[in-house]
């Protein structure tokens, strides 16, 4: 059976863990060459090795997505390694929680730097490569926090909220270059990030239980649930879909 991402080259930021890792592994299985990125070099190299051992194409690149020059260098690395870039998945994200009046300015800047600027930088330096390749897809990992507030997460919600209009602008402005842009918007997914988000609270476990109770399906999402949706948006299976946001949240937003 033919693989649906054959001849594609994807950069997936924040793919040394959680959903990014699941997306990288899923895309590689479907024939894409993947650039893995994240802050954990050891994990990144291990994932690269495992994908290659399984017959896939992968290369890890350590870059802080909040640095424009590092993201630009990562895009150049992708072209050096795999000759082109056709899929951008800006996925790296951090939480930066704290009340609006109490969060440090440093945390505010860092959260916006990774979650918003990091997405923008990948688009800024990656889109010209997609144009050179004759087209491609952008799949932004946003959140249900793009649409809904969460207690003590003003920086996170602001950063994720901004991604939807950014995605829609890219969908509109780059359609003439055969580029589509869409957003996946996960609800609670079982990754290190969600457990970090509650660990500051004394009732961490009950917060997770309450969150599960808010879903219709009665469970946390898995990274693979999200990878499946990312694959749909990255591939020709969604060729008539652009400018769309898909909630993958077990029904929290119903
Ligand atoms: P995770 O903590 O498992 O993974 C985050 C990844 O981002 C890691 O690979 C980490 O190394 C990388 N990263 C962090 N800062 C970085 C930086 N400055 N530069 C480069 N890489 C960096 O988290 P996850 O839950 O898989 O999160 C992936 C995305 O999904 C994030 O954007 C997150 O906001 C979003 N999200 C998560 C949930 C959830 O419940 N887990 C829900 C909605 C949206």
C-alpha cells in the first residue's frame, strides 16, 4: 500500500516528547522525512535513531523556537538534509501559568516567545521553502485554550488564541502557492505538559479527574489521537480544507 506522505519533508517542532513525537513517528511511518526538534537532545537523537532503524528518514536538530536565528538555521538544515521542505508543524509549546497580575514579565515573554513567536518563525522561514517546493501544508498545534480561558493561564491562552488568526492569514495569503494551513486544537492529552500544568496545585490528581469529567468520552486524549488529525491536515486527504481549526478534545467544547 502506498504511503500517504511519500516524498514529503516535514519539520515538527517540539517533537522530542508528547504529541510532537507521536506526529514525527506517524509521519515517518507514512513516508515523510522528518526533522525532529526540541530541547532534549538525548531524546531527540534516540527518536531519530529509532525512526531510521525502522526504515524511516529522520534527523534531529536542536533549536530554541523562540530564537528566530535558530529556527532559520533549522529550516536550512532541513533543506541540506532532505533537499526540500513541504510540511511545517509548529508544535512546541510551554505553559507559563500564573494569574495575570502575578505572572512575571519574564514568564509572559517566554510563553509568548515559544508559543506564538516560535510558530511565526517557523512559518516565516519555512513558507519560502514550501513555495520553492511547489506547495505544502502548515499544521499548527494550537489548543482549546485558543477559544476558552483556563484558570491561571492568561499567557498560555493569549499565545494560543493568537495562533488561529495567524493560521487563517497564512491560509488566505499563501493559497496561490498551493499551500494550505490548518490548526489542530487539542483538549487534555496525556503528555508531560498536562501533568506539569497541575503539579503546582495540592489536588493535582483530582484536577485531572475533573478535567476528564468535562469530556464526553471520559478519558484524556492520547498523543496518537492528535497525530492522526495532524496526518489528515498534512496530507492530500484534506486537500479541500484550509483555514480550519479542529478541536480534538473528547467533547469538552461541545
Ligand atoms: P510536551 O511537554 O510533551 O512536549 C513539548 C515539546 O516542546 C518538547 O519536545 C519540548 O522539548 C519542546 N519545547 C519546549 N520548549 C521549546 C523551545 N523553546 N524550543 C524548542 N522546543 C521546545 O507537551 P505536549 O503536550 O506534547 O505539547 C505539544 C503542543 O500541544 C504544545 O504546543 C502544547 O501547548 C499543545 N497542547 C497540549 C495539550 C495537552 O493537554 N498536553 C493540550 C492542548 C495543546
